[in-house]
């Protein structure tokens, strides 16, 4: 038993027990953000219950009343997704107490879990993807050639990285020593995110546009040294030039890339690593990708053949 748990008994109040649970979660190498969210949820429970109520006296009815209060009586919005996470936090907390013999019965066991999947993200169809790539490439052929739109778009469509990650990519993060195996390293200055760092392969034909882009803009440190809004405008301009109705964005490129990876036969675990998300986060992402794949196939039965 963890030494700290020797100080937790059925007579311990929630606000004391949650401090030791927090240390337990950190010792289990849980993400600092997960720990903050989970303990925050239990602290709300502690503020709702009578301050002297011990963990051993909490019942399933208490927990259900608390969840009802969150939705109807607290006076603050509680989205279905947030409610689902708070139920998960409660179940995890009381399961922890029971597993170490602090409580005999788990009052959260019979609390109904509410699984919520947010709406499906918008992705490019294969036809739209071809159109935006063609439109981006057209900038390279203008009277005043500009390789930046194509370099940015194809970089996003091949790496599936987030906007924030893209802004942090430096020239020295590119691995171009082997021309036939170009790649980019996604790095984080904050040590809390080191577990998300990874190496992502780049398409060989991206290098030609990259060299044109280097010659035209001569970036020094950052690969794309512009504000987030400026880069968003570039994507929007590509979408308008391509004539698509959708609002081309970083997020759309990220999901489109992940979907194409799934359709090409990439193993789910490799997709998860490429996206830089935890196994828990990937559960919902995988479900969405599967649904997106099914929807695309229902619209275009030959989509899979075209993509692999």
C-alpha cells in the first residue's frame, strides 16, 4: 500500500482524500492535465457534500443527487462531455478507495456512465483534397511564384499535426539527411509534453516545394514564421481558390490526414502516435475516424480503392 494511504480511512473527508489521490495519480504517470481535471471534479463533489461527511458514508444516492445538481442546480453550464468526464472521475476516485480497502462498498459502481461522442469533424473528400492541392500548387505557377501555400498545405496533410505544433516547428526539426526518407520531429519546450514528441515521415515530393519556399522566404528559425491568423488566412485563400464550400483549416487537414492514414491501412497504434494523443484520447478519435470512413464509403463506394 502507498504510504500516504495509511492516512486515509473511511472517516476521512473527501477534501483530504482527494489530495492523496492526486499524488497517487501523479505516481502512476498520469498526464498532469488529466490529474488536474480529475481532482478538480472531485473537489467540486467535496464542496457539494457537507464538509464533515466522511468518504465511508457517501452513498450512490448522494452521487446521483450531486450529478443532478451539476446539470440543474449549480448555475454553471455542464456539457454532456464534461458530465461524462466527471462521472469517470467519480468512478475512478471511489474505485481507488475500495481497491485499497478504505471503503467496503463502492457507491459509484451503480452510477450510470454517460458516454458522449462529440460531433464528427469536417474532412476533405478525396475530390476536395485533390482540388485544394491543385489550387495550392497553382500559386507556384503564378507570375510571381509563391511556394508557401503548397508547402504549408501539403505539410499539414501529410503530418496531421495541430496548429500549435506547426507554429513550433523549427528548420532544425526537419530531418533531411536522407533525401528518400525526409521527416520532421515534433518537439515540445514544456517537459510536461515530452511524451507527445515524435518523428513523422514527410512525402519525398514535398522537398521540391520546400526548397522553392526556402529560396523565396528564407526563414531563419521557425519553418513557418507567421502568426496563427496569417497561416489560417493562407489556408482559407487556398480553399477559396479551389472553389470548395468548406472552410479549410488546420483541424480539417489534421483529420483528413488521419482518415487517409486509416484508409491506407496504417495500424491504429501508429495513427495514435502520429497524432500525438494518449490511448484514452484515441478511443474517441478512432471511433470518429471509423465513422468518417463509413460515411465516405457510403457516399463514394470506391473511395477506399482510390486511396489505397
